[in-house]
């Protein structure tokens, strides 16, 4: 039997989800208030994210990349604007501080907040705005928390995006790699882990590997990957599983996805939708992606990951 979620909404600030077990654990805080620093690309994010055992599995404003904030939707290269945050990669010049390239995402409202006990669904409307104040895209974002299982020690978060171009001309989605930097294809939904996850084990359907083995791997060949690591301070491990919905990998997807993954020097995973090649979204057109993140206590192996994923229908 799955555990129940409780929801606390602090208006104008955040939505917090907790799970009742031996003790009450806040497993997710979704923060939608505007960030104070425009250079970090102000946008909503999920942090802290915790396991059912209370282990922290997200990082916030680390000293190496202040714009990394838990789990957040990003676009590192979008028609010469930066919705990732921080420095922008310019071919031949490297990473440059260009504040006028950094856009942001405005929270417009929550049309749905359905707290149904063992399943919570939050739908959010957002607008993507370039640095000059022009509205470029409308987004309907949906987060669904479900399958909190104290026996398995895990819970699931589904994150979907429906994005529509309202700019009036094509939006070009790319990455540092499409701009000329090899194997730096980060963009899309991005997770930053806590420092405990530095050097984490990387698992895929092919087995245990390294971040370099998996960097740039096509999602069609590896529809999921996981990072597992020991924590500081406590004798415990946690595992994060990142998975694509089946439609992300089929012919209906706007563009093929690849994995961006690092365990060293910092723990980062991104569901990159434009790793090696740009794609365009014409005016008035939309695209959709759905993702799943399993948050688990313990050092899972490949069979455990695959059993857990098979137990959760899309």
C-alpha cells in the first residue's frame, strides 16, 4: 500500500509535499517565487528533494555554479538567449559573462492543484521571456508525485512540459555542443545533486558504467539512467533514477534526446533535447516531453531499477 502525501501551499512562495511514515518527511519543495538574481535565470525549481528516509538528494546554488538549483527546466541555448543561467558559451571565446543574454520564466498561475492522497498533481502556466522583456513561449508544466512506497523506500515524480512558440519567428533550441563545445550538450530538464553524489555510480540498462561512458548516449538506446551514492554524515545510500516516457523516444518527438551526465567534478544530469544538433520550433507550434524521476533510499542495482520502473505505468 502506498503512503499518503500531504500538501502545504505557501501562496506566492512554494508548494511543499510531505509523506507520513514513521515520521513526517518533506520530500519536495517546488519554489515558484521570482529569484532575486537575474543572472541566474530566474525560474521555478524543485529543492530540497528528499528520499522517504529524509536524505537530501538535490543541490542548491553550489559555489561552482550558482544557477544550479535542484531540479529545474532550462534551455541553455535558445535563439541566442540563455535560459540556463550564468555564463554563455561563445565559440572561439569560451564561456563569457553576458547578462543581456540571460532570459527568465514567469510563473503565471496554477490551473490545477489536485491533492488526492497517494497522488498529487500540480499544473503550472509559465511564460518564457527574453532579456529584453519579449514573451517568447508559453509553457504548461505538470508535476505529479506518486507511488510513495515505504517498503521499497522510494517515491516517483513525473515532470511534463508542453511548450508553445508565441514569438512570431522560429525558436532555435541548442546547447554548448551545437555552439561548438564538444560533449557539453546540456539543456532541458536538469538535476543538480548534492556534493554527496560526487563520484556517484552510474547505471544504465547496459549495466554499471561511468559518466564518460554515458555522456551523449541516445535516449532511444538508454531510456533511463541512475546515479547512486553514499551520503556524508549518515550511514546511508540513495539512488536517483531518471527515465524518459515512451513517446519521447518515438517518431512523434520534436527531436531525439540524449543524456548529459556528470558524476565528476560535479553531479549533474540533464535530459538533453538538443545535445548534438539544433532544432527549430516554428511560430505557433508546440512540443511535449514527459520525464520520470524515482527517488530511492539505498544503493539500487540495475535489476532493482528495472523492477521499479516496470512497476510504474506511464
